[in-house]
C-alpha cells in the first residue's frame, strides 16, 4: 500500500499570505488544464474525488493542499500535535491555459503560481503534468523556466500515453528527455529534471510515479509495493488550441 493513499484534504488558499505555516516538504503538481492533473493525483492517491476537476476548465484558481500523515488532519489543522505528524504535503496548483479564462484570472494565476514556485522554501520538487500528445506548451515552458533557477527537481509526467502507439510513445519520451536536457545552469550543468509516460486508463507508469514522488519527498513506503487495484478515470477532453 502506497503512503500516497493516506492523502487527506488539508487546506485551500487563494493568496500567498494564507499558505500554511508548516515545515514539511511540499511536492507540487502543476499542469495545463485538461492535461490530466486531477486524474493523476487521484489515481496516485487511490481516491476518486481527492483532487477536484472543475467542469469549467481553468475556473479553479486555488492552491489545494493534501496531507500525508496526521490522521483526520483536515478537522484539526490548528492542533499542533497532529500537524507535527504530517510527513509531506501534496500541493495541487491551479490548472492553466484556457482561452476562456479572463485577463484578471490569468494575471492572478501568473502571480500566484510564479511567486509560489520561485519563493516557497518548503517546495521540494515540482511534478509537471503534460499531455503526451502536446507537451511543452508555452505555459509549460514558462513553468519550467520559473522553477529551474531554484535548482530543485522537476519530474514530468506525460499523461494519456494510451493515446499513442508504441513508436509514438518512444519518440515522445525521447524528445521530452532531449528537451529537458537542453536546460543548463550558468555553469553548463544540467538541472535535476526527469520524465516518464503515464496513463490512468492503461495503468502505465503508476508505480514509477509513486516511487519518484516518495523519493522526492524523502519518505519511504510501508509494506509491499502498490497493487493495480486503482480507480478508473482519465480526463479525455482535448483542450482548445493554446493562445
């Protein structure tokens, strides 16, 4: 059983000043609306309704926190003893990239996400969710370039891999690795970027993603490896063309 299955809602915020005053590592999930971010979180945590997917894409503009460790933490957020039991916080960042979102909402997203990924000391790593058929949109690249200077790891999850045939899957992974390898610091050293294929529908890459997240969070699993008894879901509505 994966420790991610212990995830419980902790809190939601819409302003940086309201971020929780916790010291544990945070693993943040970012991605374009309809890339399958909510699906990936729910599958990895084995909970169908943990991460909320809005019926109006791009509408959810809050940062949602889920705790690992600390039983019933959502009901006792002010209990210092229970809060101290948290091992890691999973952070669901607002989806981005829909043309229907207003200019003010886009500006709020830019400020909220940009400041969070660049300045949040507790943020240990970023999980960047991208549709394997259309990765590295302009906004995905913006997210990479916001976060890369921190020197912290990024793990890219290429979702909906079941939509690709074998050759296309191999090519998508190869091209993504080459793209990530092109990012270097001022000394010419590469950043700690990794990538994998993933499909909730075909159960591709679930254990790999789980193990990577646990590694980035610095915590170990209890008991045997996760088993494939996960809920079935996959965001399968193609997003409109990028702006």
